[in-house]
C-alpha cells in the first residue's frame, strides 16, 4: 500500500467517521441544551471545517491530483495528531 492509499484509508476509515460522530454529538448536545455557547459554536464550526477539508483531500486523492510527498506530509501530520489523542 503506497502513501496515498494509506492516507485515503486513514481518512475514510478513521478520521472522517470520528469527525462525523463528534459533529453529531455536538448537535445533540446543543439540541438538548436548547442553546449553544460561543465556544460550542466555534468547536462545531472547527469540526465541520476539518470534515470538509478531509473530504476534499479524499477527492484530490481519488482524482490523483496530489503529489506523493504532499500525501506523505499530510499522513505524518495526521498520524502525529492521532497519537496525541
């Protein structure tokens, strides 16, 4: 499996589903509270932006528009962030 495939796999199998779950939880929490704090709104916005960026990366990979070194750099960043969790 090359770097691009590893990146796509990480995004589609782990990161995007995790983000979708976090977004759903935020919506649920806001709905139950009938109100959202500024911090909650900001966190939700950040999660949605990350989700959108991940989807865009997958589209780039599918269209073979990403260089191997760029994929390698993104994969490394994501792996580093994942180990910090």
